[in-house]
């Protein structure tokens, strides 16, 4: 045990917060940086399971990926939302590494509090994009937690948006940068965060909505932009503020229609931001083909026919053409759409 304590000490001297657990994820030791950030003293947490500081705001998919990676004996990195002793949330970039010592396996978790990174601290561009993607996903799911099935919808929209925007760029030779297209795909996961402000009785009402209820539903893009503006301002970091306009456009305008009959601004044709036009097609397709509390799922071919029928009405014609061609290519390749 004395040898074990010796190798512990090397990690505990790190400037970042450190938590060391045994193979059963029972906390063995934490360092001073962890005590300072989380507000717990080491004597309070020794012997507790490492999940005691969960906020329940980190997506379950993140935990599943973590468990699988550690099970395979590999290190895992990602973004967690944890809760401090005083109840405050803290976002951390975390790396957990399995260490074998004296025939036993230990896990060393190193946390860096995202809110407290000093200006000028180096983070690679790739890592920044990864962190931003993870933060957007956590934010989207947290805002729509009232709907237990929403996470899968959001991830599908994000995945299909990425495929479509890259395919459309190549087909139409638009010359869009890869970074821009990545931001469009990543930001698409936030398209409906404004629904967090809509009463559930209206949001999931079976059957048709009254005129008054429809007016309330149509406020969700405006609510969503307000939510995003406030949260990104609170972060005081480029992780959310960079390419802010792309995210804002998607949230605000993904229900605009090519013929000008959409909402909230009744924009028409090219007046609708490009990123919103792309997300609009994907959002409608996924909504049609998925079963919800208030509707049955449409067959894929019926949904594709609807998208075609609304070409030049709801949707930009060129984007619809790319969407249908992309669907055909993926179907031939037997890749799930």
C-alpha cells in the first residue's frame, strides 16, 4: 500500500483536479485542486462511488461510451457536467486513464474546469471543436429533457445535416469551407431548444392545435434564440460564441419556407440563411418518419414523396435534389439514412 500511495502522490501534485478510484470506481483519493473546485474535502469523498457528483445533465450516451472505453482498457476523454458541493454546476474536460499497479487496476481522472481556463491557455483547434460539439449536445439535451425521446431525434438531425451539407456542397460546387460545414452540422442539434419554453400540454397535444395554440408553438424559435444568447453570454468563452450567427440562424429560421409562408419572420427564398434551409429539410424528414406521442411514423417513401412535393414551396429546390440523391446513394450503399 505504501508503494501505491507513492505513485498516487505523483498525480495528486497536478494543477488540475484529480480523482483516483479503484477498479470498482470507489474514490480512494482526490487532490487539493479538486477540493478547491468541487468544494468537497478528501475525507468527505473517500469511499464514495465516483458518480456521487453527477448532475444528471450529462447525456447517458456519454456514460455508455465512457464505460465501454474503460472496459476495453483504454483511456477516455470527454466533457462532463458535474455538481459542486454548493449545488453549482461545473463543466469539465475530463480524461480517465486505467493504471495497473501491483496487480490491481486503478482509474485516474483528471478534470479541467472549462469555465476557469485562463485566456491564452493552449487547446488545439481539433480539441476546441470537439469540446464545442459536446457542449452543444449537452445544452440541447438539457433544454429538451422534458421529452425522453428527443435525444435520438437531435442526434439524427445532426448526423443527417452533416451528410447533406457536405454532399450538397460537393454536388453544387459551392466552395464552402469544411469548418463552416462542421459548424452547421454541430449547431443543428440546437434547432428546437426553444420548445423548452412551450407548455407540454400544447407541445404533445394529440390531434390538431387551435389557432391560439399554434401561435404559441410558433414562438419557439424566438424563445430558442433568447435561451442561446443568454447561455452563450454566460459562458464568456468562444466555445459557444464562435460562429454564433450560424447557430442563431438555425434556431431562428429553420421553420421559414421557401415561398415565404413560414415563421417567425416570413422570409422567402434566398432571404432564408443557407444553414437554416439545410436543417429545415432534415428536421421535417426526421419528424415525419418518427413516431411521437401525438403522431404515428410515416413510411420513409411517403416522407420522401412529401419532401419532393414541397420542393420550391417549403424547401429550396437544389437542397431537395441533393437530399433525394444522397438518399439514393446511401440506400445503394446500404447505409442507414
